[in-house]
């Protein structure tokens, strides 16, 4: 089969799927979410989601699968963006840059063919479309041009698409087509006319919804050739200090004269900083009046640079939906469209999350459990993190209990003070020691300091993705104060709580500290064992700890499986039921991954829930590097896959606000009918990777067996057994390693 024939067949298959899906979208669009409200856009209609280069955040920019995925995950008013470049023979192609070498394999197909050109008066060397005709470019394949994104699709031989091919995709799906003409002057210098090419599209019956350009004179010239009702001309604003070549004015100064822009354009496209500026530390400043001023003049406003996998303002806590909402649902204005490399996100923001309000009703019964409070925004287990978690809608506040040298139980994410305080910079730094029973390497442990000493320490925010240069809320990285367990119980009044207990055997045997007794005393003193009090969950990776609470029927005992598993023996689950009421597992025990691709789904949740054991999953974070590519760098998509797809009963998250917003989104009423609410199919994205680029297969996950959960009873401080013996006899205090 020739490449041309294969590509024609591929486009045909995509068109059939899009037409079928479009009929479903049409049936939803009139009554679907996001249509029955007053928008503060120029025309009062819902904002548009514009897919820049298709779904270019996953697939190579402007490739067939990128455009197809954009259509399959976007709302009914989707717009496909195409950056128009011209070839030697005057054909128009969709490609993100003037130079071809960064996002294609052209340097391999045509080695030694780089040329030098002046581009905006700057000498530039590379492979340019103007040196090749369309037939020559059929030998060139698209690759990922953003190095932080996956390159696994580079071997799939995705071909450069003509503008007409993308227009056919858009027309078949009732989507709009946006043509961005960035370098009209350069093509003119090579005796190629972008204007003539655009006119030829009209003669071919190609509908173009929007044409954008940063060139004033170009828009002036083509204005008379297009009906403003059918094709809107958009003036693309570049950086403030850059100069429009046709007027010799900076874009910053041109934007001050909106009446002038009205003479040649019906809207403006601006980088997001023009509307929501940020300071040098990436914190939001007050919004500008640009949208309101432009709307007053009758100009539409579109915003660009909405990208899920590039750090944005800390005010959004790494949640791209929250950023989109700031442009369309802030109470003062709404932009008319959002340009994104990840079009599922603006589609969901527009149709599912806008207009929810503070008191929106939960659409799905899912428990939101905090991970050290709102530790994605503030230092873990501090008063400010817990108060924020309560405000953010967490159902359950968690306290991992540690013990001080003088026996005071308090909340801290780790028994090692180095992990979440600045103890290394304090007078206690010489207390570092190595305890192999607890962790590899040295630490400064909580039981080495009295509570009075510990409370003098400064908390430090957790940065689990620091190696990716992703930091959490640096302005508040040392805010808040640490809390005793008693203080935590007072602060948490009105909320359900989860008490996590680890290292109990070591603390009893080596330090003479009974953390279980301290927890029981604190709960009793705070009245949590009385009728009418809030729910208490006791969590541990050790069955010996949970058995201490066997007679406390008011408390839910939660067994945490601390290794990834693919299933569990029936006998093992039956054993778990003797000491636990629910189970916590990691995300990979539900959807295993390899090289950040979801491989498949396991039987773990089905097995546990068949024994009436609710399953909670951890840890859900907002940072895009915490999510597989299959979730499109969006925490909303990942949460949806676990809640609706895997049917988990609760999620444990360091960003409870995101989880609470998810369960209130109105699209949950429709199930998975809307394209942006489609469930991720495990392994589907990986199947599109060429065999030569496939990551190494992940080893099969082990099965949880009886010896993994069976432990000896926990001794008391006096050396006596603290609970009744088990039917399995005395075992090692630590769980046996999980085996296949």
C-alpha cells in the first residue's frame, strides 16, 4: 500500500468517526451544559475552544491524530487552528513554524539542505517550506517539536497536512477553521502570495471562520475579500515591545487605539498576560480593562498561551481548568475564545465548570480526603494547610501522627523532620542519624526532639516534583505552624478525620513510645468516641496497628497497601476484612503505567469491592508530570478516569479544591456523552506508538497474598502484647514483601 493511499484511507476513517460523533454532539448542544446562561462575551454566546495545531500537547503539532483527538475531546463549537505556511509551488500547509527542522525529520530526509534567509530582518538558517514543493514534502514526517512532551509518536510517520485537508476535517465535524498567517511578508519576499492562496480556498468552497495575523497591512488588504459574517479577521497582538512592520508601531501602543483596530479587524488575539498580568514571581496581578474596553468598541477578544504543561501562575495551583475559568467566569468579563494546545481543558471549563458558584451541588458521591491538608498550596500538616483544605471542600482531614521525644503526638507528613521542616538549618542539625528500620539514609527524627523544640521549627512546603523545576506556592513555602494531635482535633471540628499511624512497632520497642495509646487518649479527650461526633478513620500499612482499634466500632479502620498490586487473593482479602473496613491503594494499582503511558487496568478494585471493602486511591496531584499522557496534563481528566471509570469510593489529594470542583461539574449529569467527558481507554494511546518507539514493557504487578498482610501483634511499651494473638501465629513485625 502506498503512503498516499494509506493517508487517504486514514483521513476517510477519521471523517466517518467524526461525522458519527458530531450527530451525538448536535443532540447535546441545544440542551447541554454551558448553553443556558448569560455569558459576558461580546455577543453573549459561550466562548470558543480553539485547538492550536489540533491536540498538539500530545501528538505532533498539526498532525492528523492531533486534529482528530482535538475533535474527539472538544465541545460542539470547536475551532481547529492552522498556522499557514506556503510551499515552493504555492500550496498551503499547516505547520506551527516558518522553519521545518524543529518539528519534522526534514534534516534527515534532505540532509545538508539548510538555507539562510532574512526573517523579520534577522539572519535565520534552517529548512524552509519555500524550498520544497508539496510532492517533496510528502516524504517528510512530523515529530514533536516541544522537547518536554513525549517523543514516542515521532516514529509514526505522520505527514504534513495541507490546509484543504484540515478544512475537510473541520467541515465534516461542523467545527470551525482558524487560519493564522504569521509570516506574510517573508512569503511575499519569495514571490509567494498568501493573499492569493486564501482567495483560492474560497474558489474551492473552503469555509474559513477566522483569519489572524500580526500584520496590519495584510489584514487591511484582505478585508474586502471576505464577508465579516462568514470570516472574521483577527489582529494578533505580539509582545508589547515588538513592532508591527507595516505601521512601525509597537503592539503595546497599537493596543491603546482600539478604534483604529476596528477599521481592519473584528477582534484581537492576545497573550494571556495582557489580560491577567503576573509579577516576576508568577503571582497574578489585578486583571486589566482590555476585555471590557475591547467589547465596548465591538471587538472580540481571544486569548492565547493556555498550555497545560508549562508552569503558569501559582494562583491556579497547577490546575489548568482554574486558569481557563479566570478568563471566562470571573464575574466581570469573558473572553470570546481560548486558544490551547490541550483543547479538552477549555471545552470542559466552558461547558462543565463555568457558573458553578460556591454552593454548587455535588453530582457524584465521592469522598475527598486531604493529603496533609491542602499541602499542594501550603506546608504539609500546618494550621494554614488544614484550614485551606476545609475551605476547599475536603470531606476528610488527615493527620499522620508522629511522636516527640516527650511523648506528645502531633501531625507531620513524615517521621523525618528533614522532609517537611527547615530543621537542617536549625541548631538541631547535628541530631541527624541513620535508622535502617525506618528509612534508607540519615534523618532527623521526631522522637529526637521534645515538642517544645519541634514547635520552634519552621515548616517547609513539600515539592515532590522539584526535579522538574516545578515548585509549590513559594511565597508561602514556610507559612503556618505545626499542630499537636489535640490541636488538630480542635481545628477539624465539623469535619471527618483520618489518623494515619506508621512506625508504631519501632516507636514501642526502641523509643518506649506508644503512638496507638496516644491516639486513643487524644480521640477520647476530644470527644470523638461519643455519639454524634464526626467520623474517625484510622489508617495504617500494618494490620497489627489496626487490630488495636478492633473494639472501637465507631472508627473506620483503613488498611493501606504500600506497594503497587495488580490483584489480591480471595483469602488475602478475607484476612484484610478481619482487621480493616476499607483499603487505600496507589494509582498504579488501578491503572499501571510505563514511561507515563497507561498500559491497562487491573482487577484490584473489583476484587476488593466484591468483598464490600471501599477503596480509596492516592495521591492525586495537579502538577502535569504526576499524570500519564493519557490524562492530557489535566487533573480533571485523571480524576474522572478513576471516579467514573474505576469507580473508586474516595480520592486522596494534596489539592482538594480541584477534586471538590470536579464532583460538582454539571457534565456529570450527562455521564460520558459529552466528548470532553469521555473515559480514557487504558492502553489506547500507547497502541498508537510505532513499535520502534515503544517503551520497555512494564513487569506484571504482583498479587497481594496472605503473608503480605499478616503480622505479629503490636507489643506494648512494657513489652507485653498489646492485642490478642492472631490465628497465623507470630510473624515478623514488618510485612512480608509482596510476591508475584
